[in-house]
C-alpha cells in the first residue's frame, strides 16, 4: 500500500515538472535594488579606477586599515584621551603644548614645540607660539596673534625668525641642472600685520603690511659645495642680494573667489585667486623696489560627491623691478618647489622673473583625519613676462602623499615626489623629495 502511494506521488511530481518546463522562466529578482544599466560616466570612470587602483590598495591596506586597527585598540585602552589630556589643558581644553618634528630629505631635520591658546587673555584672541631647532646653526621660531574682530573679520600679527645653513641654490633661469647644486646659509627676520575678510564659503580677501630682513652667510650640508665655491669656479654669477643681504617694506593684497563649500559638502567648484605685493627696499639704500604678482585658476570635480576630488589648475607668477634694470634679490624671485607648485622639487629649486605651472591633482579621503593626494604638474620659471617660454623648457613633477585635514596651524604630511630636467634635456628624473612631519613653513 505504501509503495503504491509513493509511486502515485512520484508520477504527480514528474507531471508537474513537465508542465512547468513548458512555461517561460521567471526573471531573477533584483535583490540589491540597484539598476543594472551603466551610464556613460560609469564607463569613463573605468580607466581612472584601473590607473589609480595601486593608490587605492596603498591607502586601503597600508594606511586606512592599519590605522583603523591601531585607533580601535587605542580607544579600547583609553589611550587617546590620556594623550589628549596630557598635551591639552585649560578651560574647555583651549590650550596645549604639542611636540613637532619635520624631515625633508636632503636638508637638516627639526624638532620643536607648538603652543596654542584659544581665547587667550580675552575672548576672540588666539595665540600661537612655535619653536624648532637642530643645533645652534638651525633655529626657528614664530609668534602669532589672531584677533577675531567679528565672525567675518580676522586681524593677525605674525613675527618670525629663521636661521638655517642648508638652503640650496642651483642658479637662475629655466635650464639650471641638478649638478649645479650648492649650499648657502641665511637668517630671516619678519614681522607683519594681515587683515582677512571672509566673503562667504571659501572666498577670502586679504591685505597686509610688513617688514623683512634677510642676511646671507656661508652654508654647509654633507659634501655639497658652498655657493661661494661654485661662484669662484664660475658655475654661475653671484646672485643679486647675496653679498649685502636686504631689508624691505612690503604690502600685499589677495582675492580668492571660490564656489566650493567647506567639508563635508561635495568638493566640486571653481577657484580663482589673484595676488600682488609691492616691495620697497630699505637696504641697500641704492636699491629700488619691485612688484610681485600673479594668479591661479582651478576647477574641481568631486567624483560621486564622496570627497574624491579631481582638479586641474594653472598658476602664473611675475616679478618686475620698479626701476628698469634694477636688481631683485634672488630669494624674492618667482619660485617653484617646496610649496603647492611642483612639489616634487625641493624649496627654491627653480628661480626666475616669471613662472607658469599646470597641475592635475586627485585627492581622496582615507581616514577621518587624513586625505591621500597625488599630483602631476608641468611648468618652469622663465625670463620676464614668460619671454622665453618654450614647451621644450617645461619640466615634470609628480608627488603622492598623505596629509592631515583640519587646522593649517600645524598640518601633518608624508610625501614622496620627483622632478625632472627639461624636455630639451631629456626629462630625466633628477630630483627626489621625501618629507615627513609637521609642516609649519620653516
């Protein structure tokens, strides 16, 4: 009896399967709720995603995940709060003393302390004091007072002093080569007053005055030749201003118009910045003054509105004496290297009467306090008003790094970069730059 029932049930199942086999197959449900169609933008993103995949792997598995693991472990042991309470103190933790260090390979490193006090002595007054050293020949310090006159207006007083023996000089103009490197020392004293007006969003207007005194002396670093030695061997002429130094009174003005909004808003937009400085030389007395002016224009696209920003910018700089033929101190010329322009070169690597640089940059978040950054730039310095501009005289610069997000008072960064000779000389990579630490402009 049981066998008969099983046979009948089996026959019914086979019949049902044959019947369903004639019906059209049911479409697979869309379990994740995402559209299966791809847009033209998705297709265009394939190439940069493939090219940037090594950077993603670096930021994801070398930086973000290890940092996440360390931070999680530290938070469980209450370590961040202990460190924070040790270095930061006062009402509402408005003051603190932080250790700082900075290493730029090819230069002497520095160690120091950074003190800050918000609402110091009175509400709306912020105080910043910074000091760094690497022995008696490498000393740097600064004092900054910021007065918040109202929510849109800041008045800042800055005084700084720097003495270093390891500055580099390669000569002047477009075609200087790495083999011409020499070292010189310099002492720089500066004090200034800056008024900043916030125009909404990231737009700013700034105007300031100040005085600067620069004195040069014999430098040294490893086995590099001194500037005096290369001058004696006629590698180049003695640069203007080196023998006597100089003192100048300056006034400056800048305007930045920026359509972007502060983070965490999407980073798409346009930024245009114009700046000008008028310098009046007080010493030597026979020297004339000069103008330094320029501008930068850039466009930014936030891919997917997640903080992954691609930007393209063009920067121009010019320096003109107020009296035709009058000398301009070489450290006041248009400069490339070290800062935002072509970071693969060391500070002051290229000096000239004018400069032009185009930069393609990609910046992406890798942690709550850190961004990754990669940039490729081409440009160079030229004669007055780009008179000898030639594509064959352009150089390449590339850099990849990690930098902190937030206060510019003492930003942290790790960067590896490289620069080349001109295309005319084969564009060989001759400059390698590695920096690590608290970048404070010294």
